C-alpha cells in the first residue's frame, strides 16, 4: 500500500499566523492535522504524526495513507512517497515519541497503565503508602528520573526483537517524560522521547513498524519512528 511522508513548516514571515492555525496540546494538534485529510464521517484515522520544535518553531512530520489535501497559507507542506528500503544489518539513528504502557488483565477487561506510574503504585503498595510524598527519609526511594530511565528503557528494549531491530549499546537517550490531559479530563496519556542508534535484525518486521508506528496514543503524536541512515551503511 502506498504511503506518503510530509513535513509541515511555518512559512517564513508568517510564523505568527501559523501559530494561530492550531491550539497547543496533542488533542488540538490531532484535530488540526485531521483537516488535511478530508473524508466521509466515520473514516478511520490513517496517519501518524510527530511534532518536533526546531529553533522555537513547531514542525510536523506526517506519515499517511493519502497525501494531505487541505492547505493553509501560513504553512508549507512538502510531501513525497514513502517506501523505505531496509535490509538486515542496516544501522540508523532514530527518534521516537512513544506512549510506554503496560497492560493488566482486569475482571472485566484489560487496562493499560503508564509504566512509570505503574511502578510507583507497586512501590507504594509494598510499603502501605497512598502517596509518593508520604515516602520520606528513605535513601532507597528512587528518583523520578531513575524510574523514567529504567522502566521506559526496559519498555523499548522489550519491543526490539518483535519489531526487527536491536538498540546499539550506549546510544539510547530517554528524555521529556510528559503527562498530557485535555482540559475536560477526557484525554490522559504520557509521552516519552527516545533517541539513539539501532541495527536492523529483521527487515520485514522493521519495515512494518516504520509504516504502522510503535506503541499506543498514535492519534496524539506518538508512535512515528523517524530514522536516518548512518553514513557508511550503504
């Protein structure tokens, strides 16, 4: 199936107007970008996106089943066909904004939980505590930074084999753990930014994850794996 990769950047001199074209927050971003793909009501979302601020200005990367159709005079949209050629042994630098979760089976249905919050709840339960702030004066209490680094790293490593890649030792960076909530409380999820280097171990599986994304919250800017081939890897 054909796919398209688009980069949206503010038109020079119209940055203020570009900023006014969308409201801050992943829900508003999703709604704004959805207008680029007019379709009958009920049509499933068929794109992934990633917002990445460059020099203080927003830039959007879009991977879609259809080329974007809508236009806005203050935004430049560059679109090209997307058909990545990957082979076993290829090495890439990558960036990924993901929603690291763990699934627990409940009595009626399975529920997804943020991996960091899940660990915090478990640690508190082991000590009979209700709140993180109640755990005081204990050198064994891990910092939030430590929890994010350890458990988000583990989340990504657990997905290497099934998705056809292996993280290169010593290259992984885990940053910008952020909790998102829509003003009406209906949207709640966490995003984490990963970057580093990887090697392809299964070309078919890795090609599939490039096309479909990795993890959940894909409608809200998570899951799109951005890669750049490492020089000398032809």
